[in-house]
């Protein structure tokens, strides 16, 4: 039966999202990796790995927004950066989310892990958190003290289509406690000590950063065990907290890699993925379960919580970005080209590789085809259906004609075929606004087929191509044409 055919038994769907894991961290994608990711590699041998997969941006919050909505975050209020401590809910109320769509299609839906898409915290007094930054320690403590943690948290995951949520907003932001559905698990009434990594604020007594990932793993396995006994299909969005800071591998994994504590944490995440897949096999539901493993963006390559980016490369010779230029936050490919491995034993051929360009936002349109339902025309406007790639069908033209890239500080770029344009040369950025004359501004142009490391800037050599791609960037940023 083809993916787009009549679906007699809708598959279970598990989306595993690593946090800040680079393309070069996965040993089956990078032969020079100093990290052995045997469970990631096993997934690739059982399914398909993509070599040209991209997050919709190179940082956390907007990338996650894109996965769950099928649209670029900069179409909404977040034009650059991420949400900071106590940030309000980002997803608009009139936007159809992936979990809501699947819930409407008969799925039980769960989110386990990191959220980082904002929540409306129960402040005792009206507060504005929009301009708050992690360095604003006094203001963070003031806001934290104004929250009534006995009250429900509004506009979190269960407000956007998830039947169940267990996780943290951000593991290095207060409050330091687990959240279940719309309440904290217990009342965080102690203050985080200065020697524990993260912003200041309230925590549960005895909070241990090392226990976050094991707890999430246990919750995810338990959820699979429970849902295997039921007749309805399930969607699990499992959002891991590593290898992002706090880098906190358990003792079992310390010293296991050749890439320091960073590599050890990646190996713990690899073990977690192994436990997820083992739970599917143990419950005899792996044949009709599609599992996706990817990352929200590239890696900064820190070897410790307080170390500068790139220290893993400097100290251990391990490059999380592989051959790519840049890292997390950059518009260069190291910021947003990510591992993407999919397996579905009953449908996806084993051990295949796809070199076609895809984006994490494409998951939503693909899910619509997988479950045999149609998305509303105004939903997931930047999402493409990549199920033909999963099934290894021949396609006459690339499914995805282009991707708009976006960096931490608002630096835009566009990829079309083998060509990539970046509007700007520094860490800032130019918005693709037709009222701004961006055609005369400096930029970067690369041919990724010949120069995957983005070393040879051809911007001045091909002005007509620069004009064409700049015009397309303006057009696509103003018009959502992906599924029209």
C-alpha cells in the first residue's frame, strides 16, 4: 500500500528532536565523528537518512515553531532570536498545529521533554516579559517571585493539541521543576544555588540536572507501553534536552566518547533513542510506527556549560558541523543543516540515503498524507509533502523548490537548487522588506554542489543570479506559496 493510499491502520508517529545536535555528531553521517552513535546508526540501517535536511532557522524557538505549525516563525512576532525566561506563548491561537491536526484525525497526542515555545505563567500582577534577557537576573527574580505556582499555567502544550504533557519549559531557565499538563510537579519554593547552571529562580528542593533526561526517557517508554495496549494510534513529540546546556550526562556515560562531556551526552541521547525503539519492538508495534530522529538546529560545540562555542573541536578534534561552515545561530549550513533519520519498517526501504533538500517544517504536510487526511488550505503554508522521498519513489522535479534560511540575529538567506544566497556578511541581518533597498547591500553567494563548506563567495561574480534569488526571497517571504 502506498503512503498516499487508503490507510486501514493509521501508523503511530514518534518525532524525536535533539536539542543543538549537529550533523557531524552522528557517526553514520560523519566517518570522522569522535562519538559512536550506534542506535542512531541502527535507525539509519533500518530506514532512510537524509543528507540535505534543514531546520527552518538556526536556533531553538523558531525551529520548534516551524515543526509544530509548518510555517516560518518570522511570519509571526518572532523576527529574530529565541524566547527568554518566562516568555509568553508564541503560537498564535488561530494557527492549526500538528498535534491538533493529528488529534482531529483520531490520534492520542503527547509532548514529553523541552517546550521552549512560551507559556503564560500565573503572575499575580500583569507583567511584560518580552524584553527580558538571561542577564537580567534581578528582573528574573522579581518576576519569579510574582508567580503563583499553585495555579495552572495557560497556553502551554495542552492548549495546542497535546492530550498530555510532561516536561520543562527550558532546562536552564527557572522554574527548575517538571511540569505535567498545566501545573508544576510540586511547588518550587527553594532558590537555585549559584553553582548550578542556569538563570536564577525557584526550584524544587533537591533538583538534579542529571535526572532530567533519564526521567524523560522513562516517561516516553511508559507512554509507549500504555498506548500499545490501546486501539487508537498515538503521536509522541519527544523533545530531548541535549546536547544543549545544561550538558549533564549521567555517570554511566561519562568518558564513553572521544569528544569530552559533550560527546558523552550525545551518547546518552543515543541510548535514549535505543530505548524508544526497543519499547516499540517489545510491544510489537514497531512495524507500523514511523520514527523520526532529527535536531532543532546545529550545534555550538561547547564542551561544558560555561565554555565558549567550538571548544569540542579545539580540545578533541570533533566537529559537530562536519564539513559545513558555521554553527548554531549562523545562516551558514552549520547552523541549520541537521541529521534526519526516518524508519517505518512496513513502508520505508531499509538502509537508504536521500540527497534531496528537505526542511523540518515538511513533517506536517507529510503527516497529512501518511494519515490520509487533508490539511486546510491556510494551514502549514511553508510545508511540503516529502512522502515520495520516504518511499523512494522517483520524482520528476525536486519536491521542495526552495528554503528560506534564517539566523539568530535575523540574517536571511535562500537556497534554490545548488545555489545559496545570504543577505549580509556579518552577524546582523537585513530583513527581506521591499521597502528597504537590499539589492545594493553586500552579501554572500555559494554553489553548494561545488563548495559545501561555503568558502568561495561568488556574490560579485554572478549579479544576475543574486538579483534573481533576492527577488525570490522577497516574494516568498511575503507570499506563502508552498502548498498553493
